[in-house]
C-alpha cells in the first residue's frame, strides 16, 4: 500500500473561464460504494469541478470528476485541471450536448 495514501488532502480553487466561475475541489475520501467486507476502509483522492452560479457552488451537478490512487497523482491532477479548465469545460459541455 502506498504510504502517501495516508495523507489527507484538501485543495480548493475558484477558476474564472470567460464570464463564468468554477469551483475545483480535490479531497481524500473513503469509498462507500462497495458492499463487500474486503472493501472497508478504502480511500481514494477525487477532484470535482462545479459551476458557480450567482456565487453559489452547484454541488448537486458536478461538471467533471476524476479519481486518483495516490497523493502525488491527486496533487498533480488538481493542478493540471486548474491549468486546463477552459478546455475541460468546453469538451465536457460538447459531449453532454451530444448525448442529451
């Protein structure tokens, strides 16, 4: 087991893309989707991107999310998402438009 997985992580950024604002959050979290005893106390790191509308983060509708197995991957992934958020927002919206 990666000893870095024991590290807590809580990164928060508000990123402006054009006239819109987005909340980018990366945290360490316990996986609670499993139902097998062997999956108790499983942790991952997750980055989620939420739109901010009128100053309110839209937690119920994440725009994008991804998970990581290690602290270092999460830290690097968070920074990459913040840096490339304009492209991520555009691509995600285009894909959603095609399936809706």
